[in-house]
C-alpha cells in the first residue's frame, strides 16, 4: 500500500480528517482505488483522473495524487457513481475503477454504510474502515478504457479578455461575453448593493 | 493575515506547492481573498464558498478553509472569472470578491502576469508574489450578495439506488437511470474491454 506524500495510513487518515472534515469511509475506499490505479501505470507515466462523484473520492484523489480541481489534472464528471477513470494524460489510455455492487454483498459493514441499510448511529466507523482495509481491491471492478480525445485537449495559454458587460477578465474561448453575463452557468447569487464596494472606495 | 491551519506564509506556500504542484501566483492572490472574507464573517459563522474558476483559486480555498469539492462546502460555478462568493451557509448572505481590472493597472507585475502581457520567461515569480502580498486587498472588488436558495439546499441523505443499465449505485434524485447511462454528463471514455475485469476474475 502506498500513501502518496504521506508516510503511513495514520498520516493519510489524519490529513483526510483535516482536509475533508472527517475520516470518511469513502475517502478510505478511494485510497484503495488510487492504489489499484498506481499498480496499472509505470512510475514515469503522468496519470490524470476523472472522478464521477463530488464526494470524498474527489478529496482523496486530491490528497494522494498530484491531481487537483485547481490544476485541472482532476476533472469531475458527476454521474453520481462511486467510480474514477485513471488515465495516461499522453495517450488517454487507462482504467475505470468502480465500487462493485456484487462484491459489496461480501462485505456487510461496508454494504450497510454505503447503501445506508441501517441507521448511522448503529454503524461503527472503525468497523467500516477495518472492513474496507481488509477488502481492499476486492470491492472494485476495473475495466480498461480510453478517454475521449476532447478530455485530453490542453487548454490554450491565451491571455484573458475583458467582458464588455461585467468588466472582468475571462478566457476568450468562452465567447464574446463571459459565461456569467451570458447566463451559461447556474444562477448562484444576487447583489445586495447597487455598486461594487471596491468601485465606491 | 491568517493562514488557516498553517502556521505561517511559508508553510502555506509550501503546502500550496505540494498540493497544487507549484507556488502559483493565483494561489497567493486567493490567500488575500480568503482573508478578506474571514474579516467579513464572525468566527462562529459557517462559511461556504462558490468559486468561479477551476484554477489555483479553488485549490487555495480547499487548503485554507474547511470547504472542499468532496465535502460540497466548495462549489464551482465556472464563469471563468477570478472571483469567489463567500457566504453564511445558514442565511445565504455573503460577499463576492473579484480581481479588479481597474486596480490591476496599479500593480504592474501582477497585471503582466495575469493578463499575460509579457512572455512568461521575462516574468519573475518572486516579484509577482511580492507585489501580490504588498497589494493584498487593494487588488479586489467586494460586493454584498445573497446566494440563490437553490444553492443552500442540503442534499437529502437518501440511500442510493441501483441503475438498471450499468448496475452501479447512484442518488435516486438523479432519475430512473444514472446520469452516465442517461447521457446527461459529458462523454468522457470508451471501454477497451468487452467485460469488466472484475467480473472476469
Ligand atoms: Zn461578464
Ligand atoms: Zn447507469
């Protein structure tokens, strides 16, 4: 078992608690997924990741691998499934590792937790973590996949442009106005002040 | 200046380098944004964040605050702008802090870097970081905002259901089949093997 930049399981679990907010079973499941992926690739291959859920899996990937949301080496494609695609960023070839519903049946503590079969207060976090660590790779399916060429595209390092509506800078490939002003993103806030505080200073 | 769970600027910068891959100027810009937000909220308020870019800003928020992509307290709404909305998760009231294009003109090293005005090899990382730390809050606009009620909704803790197509578990509010099988997410991989490796074992 490899813990990335952490010296031991305990150190990893401690950092998961600090970063994610708690020693979540999903974060420990993810430790085994990342280890399965590391065994597939030679050490000199640069591995990127697509995470299929915005859950603890994403946080463990960020802690253990060089891939984060902010450096674009981790991408989220939210299918809601506990799965990740680990691939060679040069060739796009890799593996998809997913929690197996068939295999879960063999590990009752993990199954009760993941499928929420019994109330949370009747579950023992330690028993769940212990069973995850005993099961390891046995909990997962792995298939060989090739990532879509679109995913492998490196974004051009073009200078940002100014949005004629909001005046802020944005990537020119987003179009003639920024995505916020174009209404292309989810609506997420309303202003409570008529003018910018900064502009008023 | 506050560095969250890090003891000093140097310790923060070291962790940013480990986590994000390099001591990116955007990550240090974000340090000042987070500090501006911390000054707005009383210590006992639980602050959630919406980040408007998938860049270094997102990584600094994850390092300095309890909010991560995996615990859902950090959300990404990718308008492509260097901005973040920091809000009280109970009331939805907060501030939007954004890099000001007007103020950027007063800080030439930061402007050259952010707007890519001169080639990267002619820029000095240390000079950019020094100017960011000298400018601090002066580089930003801040407006009071209220986050949309939709954003504040707490996801129900319902048990996952099995997708009749792929057999994997997913959140029931996603619909009768998972988003991956429904084609609701971006296409991101093709299988290279007919059956799951796990199933063949
Ligand atoms: Zn705009
Ligand atoms: Zn499915």
